[in-house]
């Protein structure tokens, strides 16, 4: 049973020639991921995709044509980056448009992963929700503050969608592996090999020597799987395939999924030739059926300002300068806005010095210039804007000492303070136990387009 994987995520582009080779190899299904939490909580919080609609439509168009040529199902998981119900509907509308434009009549199954706060609150009261390591404290009030909550579907939910006879499955939030492992498991391939191959293949050619080449195919059977990249210059090696168990995984041997876990401690990786790798010995260990929950909520409203420092003395003392401004402005903001200091934050990130790692930065050298990015977060947008305006004269003219001429720095934009709107935070990192795998999910099947 052969799975064709065009790319690590719809929207990242893929090699059209390699895709054509994959279609010619007669796959049983085409599976592609649609997103993840990699880009932060805002997409789940707002229920939108991070990828442009035009790019998504162009890539989805080619996959719909490939599906029609191969005569097999096309499945996408975590549609629209976040997998929220609104993102599923967004991709469904694109699919409807393309079906009309391409003259295709297709049966589309939508698998919804969205959860109502009432459902999650009831599950909490019933003792069915358990925090994962590092999860924030969660109660019913926190759950009800979420703008979107999703549960991560596994193979059972994808299989239910495929069992409808759908040509296309648009799934909400799923585990990255579920869309690849579902059909091999349904066709009685080795469960350990199915889950392991799905983990290796989740990001397309990332498990090869040419990660940017995109397209791979995986053959599953009763003993394991064989991975082959389809890009002209890409190769799979035992190293590239085995290393992918470390990708976004805290344990190089164990991978937890709904209904159990994968154990690859005894897996064997064999180079069949200079392109293909064979893997056997992976074990699936059944367990309690749980699904991961992800939730996002508004954490406040943000305003940002960017100031550029080029004077050598100020660049060399940029950290002290920025911290002095933040301290002074906190005091002024408390005095003039009525906010307590704990109700808002002023962050000063030094772009070009330590904006990424902050105090963890070790390679400290004096750069030519530093961009000081001030980030204000407050309970309301009006309050954030007000504090951003309080910062303005300091960022423009604040001197290192009281007895020196007033300096002037550069704002690259006018107005200097820019409202970002709502800022979101992840607030659920829990699992929910289910007696019926479909209990937390909904299927809707429609025919679109015309033949």
C-alpha cells in the first residue's frame, strides 16, 4: 500500500515534476499536512491560515488534478494551519471553487475537530482531562476564555472520513502522522510500521538528503515500510530516516498517539540502494484512548515601536539604555493609566544583539547598529496604545546620562507606535480520554463541482 506525500505542508511549495512521478507510480492515497502550532497561537486563536489564499489555492489545484489522475483519495490534516472549524470551511470553499473551475465533481468529507468550552468543562468535571508535562493550570474559567479549542484526531477519525467514500478529506486538527497511517492500518499493514513510516514521512522530504525537494512515497506492508524520495537529487539514508524520530519529539524511541504509543527501539534501518531505505521492527503498543487538546485565548492587546540606534556609544550601552526607558515608562504608565504594574508589560528586544535569546545569548559583540523593538501588552487596545505613546519621546530622545546633550534616534515608521491588535497565548496542553474515538469529532459530507 503506497502513500504519496507531496510536501511537508500545503503552502510550502513542492516539485511538480516529482509529484508527476509519484502519480505515475500509482499511489493508493495522497496525503498532505496543512499546518501545526509552529507559528504560534494567533492562528488557532483567530481560526485562520498563515498561508496566503492564492498560494494555497494554486497548490491545492495541482493536488486535486493529481488526485483525479491517480483516481485515489486526497487527504489533508490540520487544514488552514490551525485545524479550527473555520479553517476547514475556508479550505472547503477553495475546494468548491476549484471543482467548478476544473470541471470536477467530487465528494468531500469535512472532519471537524473544534470543541465547545461546555464540552471540555464537562469533561474536566468528569475527570477525563489530564494535563501534560509543562501544561498551564486550567479550570473552567480558562476553558471558557478560549476563542478556539481543537482536539487532535488520530487514524480512527481519518478512517471514518475515508469510509464515507470521499474523494477528498479536509480534516481539522490531526496528529501529523494520522493522515499517513490511517489507510495502511485500515488495510492491515503492520501497525508499528504504519505509525513509524507516518512519523518519518510527516514532513515530506525533510527525512532525506534534500529537504527542499518535497515529494516522497512510502510503501507499507505486513512487516514495515520503505521510503523513497521522488526529487531528482534527493536520497534517503538510514541516518536521515532514523533521525526524524528526534524531530519535534522528546524521546527518540517513543511516540505517543491517540490509543497508544510507537516504540522504535528495536527498529532496523536498511539501505536498499542509494535512494531507498527499508525499516522493520517498529512496535505499536495499544493504550488508553486519549486525544490532545489545544486551546488559545486573547492574552492582551499589543503595540510595538521600533527605534534604530547607530551612535557607537548608545549601541555599546543599548541594554542599559533600553532597561532604563522601560523602568521609567512603567512608572509613568502606572501613574497615568490607572493600571497596576502587573496588568501590563513593556518588553525591549535588541534586534542585532540579543532579541532572540535574551540573557541566554553568549556571542556578545558590539554591532554597528541595534534596532530596539518595544512591545507593550495591556488588557485593552486603548491602554496598549496609550502606553506606546508614553514610550515615544523616550525612544526618540532619551539620553544615557542627565548631563549630556539630548540625542535623537530614528523611527523607520510614522506613526512610531503600531497596534498589532489582540495577542494570543496557548492555554491548553492537555489530553482528553474518549470511550468512542468519534465522540469529540464531527463528519460532514458534500458533493461539489460538476462532471
